[in-house]
C-alpha cells in the first residue's frame, strides 16, 4: 500500500515538471555559447569551476523566483508594481523594456549567425527568418496549445544538448584536467575578466520574471495545504533543468578546451564554428551551428513571452506575446540592417543587460524575505546565501562594465 502511494506521489511530481525547463532556456542563449567557447579556447580547463559555481547560484535565484509565484499566485512584475508608486513603476518598466530589447538583440544575432554559417544567408535575412520562426512558435503559447509550446521548447533544448554532447564526444576532453578545473584559480587579468563575464551574466532578468509567471500559469492559486508539495516538485524541476543547462555550458567549455585551446579566431561565434569544423570535421561544425540556431530561436521566443509578463504586470495592461515580439524584435532587425557588426551588437547588448540585473535581483530577494507578501518565512541561511550571490553577481557585472568600457 505504501509502495502504491509512493508511486502515485512520484507520478504527481513528474507531472509537475516543466516550468523550469522553459526558464532554463535563458542559460543556453548565444551569449553563453560565446563566453564558454572563448573560455575553453583561451584558458583550457582553467575556468570549469566558474560554470559550476554559476549554475549553483542560478539554481538558488531561480528557486526564489518560482517560490514567490507559487506562494503568492502573482508574477514578480505584478508584485513590484503593487509595492511601487506610479512614477517608479513606469520607470521600472522602461528599463525592463530596454533590457528586453538588448536581450533579443543577442538572441536574434545568434540565430542569424547560425543561419549564415549553415546556408550562407546574409545576416539581415537570417535575423528576419529567426524572428519569423520564433514568432510562429510563440503563437502556441497560452490557452489550449500552451502544452504544445512547452513541448516544442523542451524538445529544442534537448536537441541543443545533443548537438553539444556530440561535439564533446568528438573532442575527447580530458576527465583529469576537467576535474582539476574545478579548483578556483585564475591565470592573469584576462582570465579574471572572462570569469567575471561568465559569472556576471549568469542570471538573466527575463528568466526570473518568466519563472514566477510559469509556475503561476501552471498551478494557479495554490492553497496552503498544497504549497509544500508543489515547492518540493519545483525544487526537483529546477535541479534537473539547471543540471541540463549547466552540463551543456560545461560541455561547451571542455569541448573548446579539448579541441580549440590555442586555436586563433574563436572570439566570435562565426570563428568558433569555423574552428570546430576545421578541427573536428564538418559534421561537428554542422551540429554546433544547429545547436546555436536552436539556442537563438528558443531564447528569443521565451524572451518575448517574458516581455509580455513584464508589460502586463508593471503596466497592469493586457498585451499579447505577438505584440511584445514586435516591440523587442524590430529594434534587433533594424540594428543589423544598419550594418552594425554582429559581434559588436552582441557585446553592446550584454552591457545593456548588465544594468538590468541588479534591478531584478534586489526586489526578488526583498519580496521573497517579506513574510507579509509570501505568507511563509524564508529560511535565514537561504536568505543569507541569496544575498551573497546577488552581491557577487552585481559586483561582477560592475567589473564587467568597467572592463568593457575600458577596452
């Protein structure tokens, strides 16, 4: 009898999985491809520990975002609006919208570059095709087809992982050196700057906003008698999804460390693809490009969904994901149409993105620790670790901004 009940409990928890895998897309965007490949190509296995540490921090931050959605039945933008004056709320939306545009630039650029290396398509046309395909996927979001939307995104995430794993197998990285890379260490100023870029860009604002909405949409208003069960399932959901995302990011780094260390020209996504194809063969280059394309498509789709959550929550208005798609995608296409170098556009987008990270972490932790808002006390140790993680991420983002402007 106990076994049957236990099996039923396991099935229930499995049925609750999914929201975190959608949010985890933010950790597999083209920006992650660029930084992880650069880290492995320039410094070998030295910065493996950075990927592991970043993933652990991301697990905690994403849990707080999901937790607040479960306990309140509200999205984070709705709660921020509720606890702000009108001028602050509108100013907050303006910066969030700018950050959303910057995020979309990186993702559309990644998809466009992937299409260029796969088909020879000009960057601008690649950007338009990326926007068109992601918009078609976005149509599935909401209503009766929402489960299809989640299935498509999760399937694409699995294919991204498969493409990177295929390249890792071909590269044959050293297990011993990978384990040695778990020891925190640096090799001069450049490795410190790159580590700051990897850690400082770990938490994406749209991943936090959307996670609170994803659990709200999945579970609705959760009664107090169900909260612990759903939070337990959410912890499993986050652990599994972030383990997958972390494995893919770590795989990119050890792939580059094993096959591209010392190879010139890996500082851009196009250069990384060419180097992989040259060293590991055309099939490896194709697998990398397909994974990059899927990364751009999934991240820009989920980013637009997040933009809808932010718009509706902060402005207390109703806008469709398709309308949000236009607000964020059009600037990305226009920038590329003006002839801006894709790599430079990617770098600038990450700089803009860095400004938005403190503005989401601070209210997230503040609201999570507020018993009046959540109706449930946050463990003091969890709160202390979250504050330390937030401070570290904010400091590293500032360092990254200083280093970027200095160069």
